[in-house]
C-alpha cells in the first residue's frame, strides 16, 4: 500500500525507483499507468492532470518484469501490436529481438520475453516509458548491450523514463533521479550520487549497502551556525566519531562508506579532521579484486574496503593490530 508518495520527474529525465521487496515499486508504476486504482492523490503527466483518464489515454509505454505477451500472436505480431511493421522491425533490430521473429512466444525464455516486451514498447515511440525490472532476466553480456541501447534511444528521443530496479550499478549508470520507497512511502528523492553518498536515514543507508551504519546520538561540538555545516560528535554502539554536517542534534545515525576507512599498521595522532580508531582485524572477506576487512574497535566493529594488494602489502590477517582512520568529512550524520 502506498501513502504520501510525492516526487517530480522532469521531461527527458531517467528516474530510478528503488526499495526492498514489498515497498510498492510495481504498484507505483501501475498507478501512474492507470491500470491500478488509487484512493487519493493526483497524477500529472506532461503538465496535465491525468488522474481520471483511462490507461490508453495516458499514452505511456510500459514493460513488466515478466514481459507479459499476447499468447495468440507470434514474436513479430507482439512487437508490431500498436505500431507499424516498419517501426516494429526497427525497434527489434536496435535491441536484438529481430532474431526471434517467427518464434511462438510459448517457446521463449524469460530473457527473450523481456526483449520482445521492450521492443514492443519502444516500437510505439512513447515519450514516457515505465520499466519494471526490464533487464533482470537477461544474461550479463546481453543485459549490458540492451541497457546501453535503450539508454541511447532515451537520449535520441528525449524519452522520460521511470525505471524500477534492484541493481545499484544500473541505477548509478542510468538514473538522473533516484526515488527510494520504504514501507509504502518515499524514504528519499535525490540524485543517485547523493543517495549513495548522503543517505537521508539509517534505513536508506542499510538498503543501499553502505558497510558502516551506527545508531546513536548526535551533538554539536560548536555553537549553532544558523544552518551551515559545523563539527558534530556522534556516540553510539561503542564508537565515537567526529563528523561535519548541519547541526541537527539528537538521535541519529553515523554512516561511513567502507572505501573511506583507511587502515594502517602504525598508530596515528587524532585530530579534528580525522577519526583514529585502534583495533584488531577480525575477518577478511574477499570480493573480487577487493577485500572487506572487519576491524574490532571499542565495543563494535568497522569495515574497510581495500584492494587485495593492500591486504597483502600490509600483511593483514585475523588478530593483527591496526589503526582505522576516517576523515570527518567522510562521516555522514543523519
């Protein structure tokens, strides 16, 4: 169930909708498309109120995650539905769905069904396109190629796109604006970069996968600066950190990205712009060319994301004493 969902997407922008399962992401697209009723609120498209308009009058293209196709039509017939044969062929060729012409939709795999559904939506040249996990069933290589081609079409046509995805890399590559849903409401609306760098809450920070999220109390170290950024102290979960932000004190979260945690074998002198935490390596988890190093410090642990070469050069292993340092500007308080 959605409640108090408000955001604006400018013409020609690519919006990404993120959120955990059950947050209402598909429901949001269906309400915008008019295929699902809503009890209150309004929907404006192209500057006009379309709240009471029928789905076909809203002139949208929509692609569902499961690529719903017409079972009585073959692939070419599905793609050409609502458009011309020439437009269907052109759209199919752009994303590689033309290789499926002549096939019955009953013989298609999940990824092939998504290709056909995408081509069908693109063939009508909609100026607004709603996408529900449109690349999820494609293999990695095909996903990259199709995603790139759809992004090119978006730029060529100036299409406005609202795209539900669970893929954070995809969100960062494609999105101009990110809308995070949680519990049926909007948790944050921001650019993807701001979302991952400055989440609005601990809930958002956890969702986007930031390694270090601590709950505690925030207090100002200096006087109120009338809304400007100032130096703040965070205490909670057995850790104390100095951060820089707006002086909104009280219960909150300290958020530190793993790549902003620097590990050293030598003790460092603490200073106002840097947090210095003495600790012991507890665990090292390899993730491709990177490693996630968990360091026990005080009554908690902090995770650093470093290269595997750094692990080898520092001789990191469980029970090795290290110093973890974090710049105050890398501590996000929310």
